[in-house]
């Protein structure tokens, strides 16, 4: 709009110059009266235009603050938040003038978002609210990290009126402190971070779809369901081998195969048609309802232009979700204006086709009208005809002076340095998942703010642990243990422990015990250093509760019993009958069985105080009370012993957990033979056994005397005559085997020669009539036959050479055999 302002001023100056020059130029052509009338008319037109411009007032919404409903303490804010500098006041005047010209030239368009109020109710220009800041965190150096941080850290607050611009725009420091804001606050913070990171980013004021303004992602594809594209590796074709066997001939019917393929294609087409119809039906059912406010909903987002930070293509960022969108996306319906920390631009392009046809060349004044001349965007080059009028040096100097006079630099931002404290990255909770641990630990949850550690175990722990919550592994501290009750004999579900108490919960016990609470007193100090096991804490009080036993009457079934050990009292409370509102109670006073003189003390009525709901129905005699008290004394001893056992079990569990944490032993599958030591040892043992068995079998197979020794009676001692006979039989058998092998080789050799001779004779007889193929077959046969004959000849010659040596070697072996050596020494 500054260009429009310059044009108006230039026209006024030109009209004044013409008014001054007209008397000289029109002196000879027009009368002086006409000149005077024209001058008066031009002056009246100028005064009328000034009056109209002064009467135009830019409406400012008077809604309450839309971003932050909480009261903001502005006492600690710096002075830049509460006042405007002279340069800022000048900028506000320029903005007001710019807004009046815009409203005059474009009366059908909505007012511009130029200088809303800040948190101190002071008007601030929107460009000065942006504070470019580079965050000292690597995750916030790229646009996606900044967008995700803003969308995750801040809470969305909708505009009070979706059709109007907000009346307030708070600083990014206040928004970060409050952790909430509207789309303009989101975009201002995100744009500040992107500019600090080197991106060419802008805040955009425009119109968005209902889903975009309300952050409705119900019709978007969940990113967790999108599977990454798998790269399919092309299988390399195996090169055909020279001597591969040809595959068998395919005897299947080609017609049947084609018919089967046709049926499969028809079934696939029907399935595709059915799926397409189902998708169409679902899309029709899930089709978004028409929005009555479509194209009117005010929204603010961020534009990132290409160029800087190697951005190849311009794109939008929705600050609510942190998602990037193409500038052609249908969610963005129109743009009124955009700004950064240096200038403010108005969109002069038509948005009838949403933002798809918009050209984001901010240096084009036809498409984007800027407010200040001090923009860093390149200007369009002038045409040759327009450039001819600027050839004179004086004109160029005048133009430069005029530009310098009318340029106005954007004041620095009034917002303090944006800081994101490391507390945003401070670890509050740690969750660790485990698998295949021998201690069955599967999840460890650590709350750093409270110091509470919670371990979760799967079934199979030696102590049937399910959950263990603690702050310290030292005994006699606050902790909670939960157990798998089905894996325990006593039915313990849960145990809570503090330095002075222990509470246990049971389920499914035959004695119907469901609750036990133990109070401990201070441990008695001893002169010698002793452990907690040898010096247990004294039990002061034990409270036990029982579930209802349906086999007993309610007024005889104990619901709660309290052992006041230090006071030597036992209190009983029975279950309440269904037709009563109170329950019977008894209290026994324990006394020593003998007095100071050694006389036995008998039961007296004052040793049992009872409250009977129906005293006429149940009159308990003194003997019954005495037997009950004796029984309760035994139960007290048993309860004290169980309390001591519970303490010992806690110590055992803590000791076991420390050992398990130090060991970190894994449960290795029996099928993992490389890492499973037990399986490996067993496998190696089996391999040794098999190897030894194999050696025994080999020895048995190589025992040349075994067939001959088998002919002798078992267990009979060998004589000299038998030994000589065994030697002769063994040598004779071996000699016969050598002869048979030589005969076999000789027979094969002769057979091959005969067949070759027959083939040669056949060739001599039919040589003239043979085809080339038959001749090749004959030559191939002769070659193979000669090869076999040569091999057989070599084997026969080798056998003749080695046979005598093998015979002598066997004879020497027989003489050295321990079973025959003592009998054959005499014969040597």
C-alpha cells in the first residue's frame, strides 16, 4: 500500500505543478477566468479526498483476550512490553495510514491484522512480535523438529469467533510460559524458531478448512499404520551350468492351465469390484458434511519459501499438528496477508481456486503489496520503455533520494529472547522393557520426580513376585510387593511395608484370613553388633481380619481379632448377622498362669469382657471362655511367628533381587545351541558318546579275527592249535579275497575289450551308410570305452603289485596280535 500512497502523493504534486505551470502555458490559449476556475476545482478535489481518507476508521475488534484466560502477572515484564518507542509509534502511524488506504481501495475485504494488543494491552505491530531465535538444541535445528515441539508443547485454544481476527497477540515468551495459545500464537512462535534456524518463513493470515482450524485428524491416515516401503531385491538369475540335467517334460494340459488362469482372473476381478464398491460405500458414509462456514474460518499458519536451507519447494506448516502441506492443498482456502520480522505483504491475487494458483513471488508488487520499502525481496525489472525515462543522471539521483526519504526500517522486536529451559528435556520417567531374563523381569518403571522404582515380573519368579515398588533396596523401608497368589501356598496377594508397619492381604485361604496388619516397636539396642535377622523388631500389635465362613453362625465367626501384645489383651469382633446392625465383641485380659507365690491362677469372670447382641441366646460359660483364651494365646504365638517369617521373606526377596540385578542372567532357548550352556554341554556329551560308539564300531569292523573268533565257543580260552588254525584260515581267506578281486577286475577288463571290438567291427561293416550323428556317437563311445579299459588296466596292474605286500602285512599283523602272539612265537 506504500506504493499506492506514493502514487497518490505523486499525483497531488503533479497536479500542483500543473496548476502552477498552467498560467504560463495557457496564457495565450485560454482566458484567465477559466484557469482560475480549474485551479479551484482541483484544490476542492484534493480537499475532498483528504476528508474522505480522514473519515475512514479501521474497526478494531473489542473481544476479550482469546489466547490466555488466566490472569497474567505483568509486573515482572520488561518495559518494552508496556510501552512503545518513538520508532514503534511511528510504525503504528504508518500502519494506520496503510490500513486506511487499503480500506478505501478495497472496501469489500476484511480489515488487516496489523497491530493487535499484547498482554499489557499495548498495540504492537505483528512483525515486531516475531523474534528470530536459534535454539541451542540439535533437535530444533530442522523445521520438522521445531514444528513437532510447538504442536506438542502448546495446548490449542480456539478463537472466540471463528470468523474474526483475534484482538490480542501475545509474546512468544508468555505463550511458552502459559503453554497455550491460538493459531496466531502458535504460528508466531514457530516462525520465530524457523527464522532463527535459517529458513525463509512467514506467518500467514487467511482462511482454512473446518478440519484444519479445529485440528481434526479423524479423516487423516494414522502415521503409525503406514508401513515403510520395502526395497525388493532382484534375484540374480543363476547362470545355466554346462552339465545340468534337463528338466522332465511338462505333460500338463495347456488348455486346462489357461482355463484355470481365466477362472482366477474372473474371481480376482469380482473381488476387486466388491472391494471397490465397499470402499465407495465407506467413503460415502464417511464423507465430510458440508461446512456452512466454508471459506470464512480465520486461520493462521506458516509459509516456508524455497531457497534457504536447501528447501527445494515452498510448503505450508500447520502449527497445530506440525504437519507440512503442499501449497496446492485443499485445506488452505485463501490468504489475506503474510509477514515476517522485516515487512508485511497483502495478497492481491484472486483466491477463487483456494491457494493453488497463487504465486509466492513477494518481489512482485502486482501480486503482493508490501507496506515498507525496506524489504529484502528483489524487485521486478523494468521494461525497456520505462527504463528510457530514467537515463538522466539527475532523475536517477532524485529517485534515489526520494526512495531513501520514504524508506522505513522495521524496529527491532519488543519480545525478549525466547528461551526453552532444559526442564523441557528433563527426564521425569524411565521405562525399560526386558525379555528372556531368568528373574522374569519384564518392565522397570522409574519415576525420577518421586524416586519410586516399580518392577513388573511375569509368572515364574522363585518368590512368585508380580510387582515390586520401592524407593530403596534396604530393608525396613517403604515398599509394596504384589504376588501371583495362585503360585503361593499361603495365598498372599500383596504386602505393604513401612519402617514401623507391615500389611498383608490374602485370598483363598482355608482359614479365611484376608488381612494382617503388624505394628513394630523400636528395636532393642544391644552392645554387640548384630544383624536385623538375629535382632528382629519387637511386635507391638497384630490385627487380623477374616472373611465370612458360611459353615459357622455369624455371631461365632470371628471377623477381626487384635493382639495387643504389650498390653496383654486380645480383642475379638464377630461377623454381623444379616438381621442385625451391630456385631458381638469380646476382650480377653491375659494374666500370668501363676502368681508371685507360685500358685496357679484360675479363670475369673473379669478376665473376659464381652458384648453380646443377643445375650439370652448365647450365654458362654467360664470354661468356654477359658478354652477360647488358651486357643487365642496359641494363635498369638503363631501370628507372631508368621510375622517373623514375613520379615525373613522380605529379606530373602531383597537379597535375591540384588543378586539377580548383579547377575543379569538370561533365559536362553534350548534351541539356541550356541548360547545355551546346558544344552551345549549335553550336546557335547552326546557327541562324545556317539564318537566313542563309532570308534568301537570301526574297531569291530576292522577286527580281521572277529569272523573267525565267532566260530569258537564263547568264553573258551584259546589254545596253540586253535591259534595256528585261526592264522591259516585268516591268511587263506585274505588270499582268496585278493584272487577274487583280481579276477573281477580282469573280467571287467576283458568284457570292455570285447564290447569295443564288437563296436569296431560294426563300424567297419556300416561305415559307408553311417550318418554324421551316428559317427559322432561311435567316436564318443570309443573314447569312453578306451578310458574305462585304461582305468581297469591300471587297477589290475596296481592290484598285482600291492597284493603280495598286503598279504605279508596281514601275516606280520597276525604274529603281532596280542591274542595270537604268545602261540605263534614258537613257529617263527
